C-alpha cells in the first residue's frame, strides 16, 4: 500500500529528469559542434538559456520561410 501512495506523487516522465518549462516538449537535433558552442557562448553573454536562443532562431526562420512562400 505504501508503494501506491508513493507512485501517485511521482511526476510523469523519466525519473530524475526535470520536466521542460510550461507547455514545452523536448526535441533532439544534431548540430555542428561549432554552432552549439557559439549558441552556448551567446547564451552566457546574454544571460539566456540556449534553448531560448534556438527557439527564437527557429521562430524567425519559420516566419521568413512563410513570407518567402507568400511572395512565390
């Protein structure tokens, strides 16, 4: 019976892992080591997490892509 009460208090997902903030989901991608290093360095300089910088870059790219498609 003790085990059931403990299981109810465990957050879903992998044990020991902090869930992403808000409604975000994890997304794995492979990038050049130089790009990763530059993004992390920019994050340190701007006091921002790397995921936030990459999310901003992805949104900007998607917006440019959408604008480009409208012109064609």
